[in-house]
C-alpha cells in the first residue's frame, strides 16, 4: 500500500479534495439530467454548468464577453486554440502562418504546433530560454516583428518550475496585435491569475493540478479572439465544443478553483515551506547536485534538480521501490540520446542532462515524509554513483 505522504509528484496530478467530490456527487446521482433537455429536471444540470462558468469568470477576473469553453483536458484546450488560429489564417490567406513558441513548451503545445507544421498548415518558430528557463523576451520582441499568427508560451514550466513574465509577454504581443496563448495548466494551479492585469488572449487550464478531477479543462478566450470548434456535433458550449457536457467534472473544476482562492495563502505557504526545506537539504547534503529552473520565480510547490553523472531513470525507480513517487519529466529518447530535452534547452552539459529529477509538494506532504525522501535520495545517489565509479 502506497502512503499518500510519500507522494511527491503533485505537478503530475493531485488527489481530489473531499469538498470537490461532495460538490460533484449530486451530478452523478439525482441531478444526472442532460443540460440540453428542456424540462425542469435537467435544468438543474444546465444551471450548474452556467454557474461553474461564471465562477471561473470571476476567478480569473475575465470580462463579461470573454468566452469560457469547457473541454476534456488542458491538452484539448491548447489544441483548440492553436488549430483555430492556424486554420483561420490558412482559410483567409491560403498561406502557412508562423506560430512562435518557447523552447520549453509542454507537449500539448509543442506537438500540436509541430503536428500542424508537418501537415503544412503553419511554421513553428522557437523562442529560446535562458539558463534559468525564462523565455528570452528580447528575442521574442525581435521575432514578433515578423508578425506571427500566434504566440504560445507556457505560464510556468511543468518540469523546471520557472514562472514566465506572463503579463510582460502579453503586453509585447498586444503592442503588435499578435494573439497570445498562455498554457496556464501549472501556473493557474499555484497563483491567482487576473486577466485584467495580464491581457492574455487565450488561457488554457485544467482541474487535476489543483485537487480537481482529471479529464476536464477549459479555454478562457478574450472577446473577439478567433475561436472555432474542433469537435463537431451538437451546439453545446455555444457551438464551440460539441458533446453532452461533463456536468459533474465541470462543477468539480469550478469548486477546485474556488477552494484554491479561499485557501491560497495557507496552501502556498505550506507547499513552499516543505519545498524550500527539500531544496536546501538536497543542495547542502548531496554533492554535485544543482537546482534547475529559476531560483525564486518558480511554482510554490516545485523543486527540480540535476545530479551530475546520475541516471535519473534508475534514481526514480530506486525511489519508487522505497515507496516514493517523484518525476524525471519527459526523457528524450530519440537518436539514442538519453537526457532531458529541457535540460539541454537551458544549456546543461552532458554529465548533467541525464540526472534530472522533479519533486513537487502538496497538501499531504509532511516534514517527516520530506525528511524520509531526502534520506532516501542521498542514499540512492551515493549508491548509484558508487556503482558507476
Ligand atoms: C504545462 C502543462 N500543459 C498541459 C498539460 C496537459 O494537461 P492535461 O493533462 O489536462 O491535458 C500539462 C499536464 O501535465 C502541463 O503540465
């Protein structure tokens, strides 16, 4: 039996809060009606979807005319935004426009843009990041002068934790009227995003990074920003996403964001306290270790490291055998190169790129479980190094 306090992969997903489950439950049971049905019985479900939408609007301080579309995941939300912009440009001009993305996008964005580029609908252009994984805004400003059709930049990096200067990027894009998509799947789970302060044209989010259900996401699209359906059928979601609404999950998502706001100060202080303790412990007690990503501007629950000349696959597996869940991110396996693409992007040399490890804390992390994880990590790194010395 796995112990919940030994789970240190909250950036991958989180368990559902009991309050979220309670809010969802009626929509699996007595309030199961189809929101599109006209009778009173089903209208309770319809109103629940409307209410959830309004709660998210308030949460993100979106304008009354901005559109909030529920999707099946954050990945689907990012796909819909990118497909919409790319195909709209293609339809209007018959030409492939350029999509500017950062070098450290999640595959939800990167592979969507590359996939569309492979089909000839767009071209992908990369904005590099610095050694701290911050997007090079000076280069963004240069590249945006060529008028890409979309800029898509992750709000906070899932593997390295670095938070991007989202409001500044939004201003750069707005100044030249290029739409800006921010994949805020991680950022929105650990900060309170205000769309009046950060004029983002498309925000994409999910629920399962903040103690809500998996399999639900949303797009918050500024009024007037191009957005077309990607799934055709019925006229749900104002014709922008066909299919009977996943009422319980939509309700659960709104509830997860409501609780995030209410508990924000306490929750982020708690996850940061344990996270900082782990960072200090690793850097001071494990030789040849380094923090990856930005030292301060990082997600409050996020610690990421690299261990010199250590194979993180073995490290993760050894920690798993001791009952700890940690992540090594998306390891790049192409062309026999073993290493993490994001560590290459931030310029680490070969002896560091196989040793990436991500530890993310959350509601059920304790000082004791963090201490046990640190002890296991120290021991495992030492053993792995002695085997290859
Ligand atoms: C930054 C980022 N974008 C997108 C996704 C995909 O989210 P979903 O699982 O809701 O599709 C993730 C999930 O890890 C993520 O971290």
